[in-house]
């Protein structure tokens, strides 16, 4: 597991916003410090040096997550091609 960053905020729709140390790939599994699943990365945006990662949580997100360190599961998700990455013609 690799440290992804710190939870900055929770959006009104339940999406967890993380100030990350690197740009994770979409679909990467995100876990808390106890190795419990938090959700999956759905979007990466913001400045290149410290991007934000939007994570769709598995269950309802608690406000106690704000300020917590989160980690990304280093698996084979980085080698998988997602649907948006393919050319359509």
C-alpha cells in the first residue's frame, strides 16, 4: 500500500475529496489506515504537483474521515485500460 494523501472534504453527494501526493489511476482502490476499503477513485483534477482525487465511497462517508490519511492499493489496476482511454475509431 502506498500513501495517497489526506482527506480534505466530503462533498454534498458523498464523494470524498483527497489532497493526494501523486495522481492515482481511475478505479484504484482506496483504503484507510486500518486497511478497510474506503472506495474507488472516480476523478483526478487540480494542479499537477498536488492533485485532488475524488473517491466514490463504498458506504456512507463519515465526517470523522476529514484529516485522515488514506492509502491506495497498488495492484494491477494501473495496467488495465479503461473505457475512456480507448479510441472509438
